[in-house]
């Protein structure tokens, strides 16, 4: 142990920006459900982290959008986003 800090005084570093990748299926309609769930997550976890949404259709295109939404990208947020979009879909792109 190198340092002991009271939980009340501990600060968790929140990223400055994250990217969330949404893998699009070939017209399967699942995108609407993913969009709704992400919108609910963003509204439930407002914060200071910028969000870049990456829409990916394998072997066709990748589109990135910087959203106006800002979120609290803590562990809970990242776990929920990965549950919605799949494992490995959340990437920290700028650390604070």
C-alpha cells in the first residue's frame, strides 16, 4: 500500500471524451432499439464527458458524430453502454 485515502476524499478520474461504437446490422431494425437505450442512458447519466458516436457497418462505412450530449462516463456508464452496444464498444479517447 502506497497511499490510503478516505472514500469521501477519493476522486475518480472521469474521461474527457469517450467513443461509443454502434455496429449497424443490414437493415435488421435493431438500431432503433439501440438508439432509444443509449438516449435513456445519456439522460440518466449527465456529466462532463464529451461523447463521440461511431456508426459502423462492416466493410461498408464508419461515420463519427460528436454529440452535444455530455455524460458521466464512470464504470457504471461504460458497463451499461457495453451491454447495449456490445463488448469493446466503449473507448476512452481523451483522459482528464
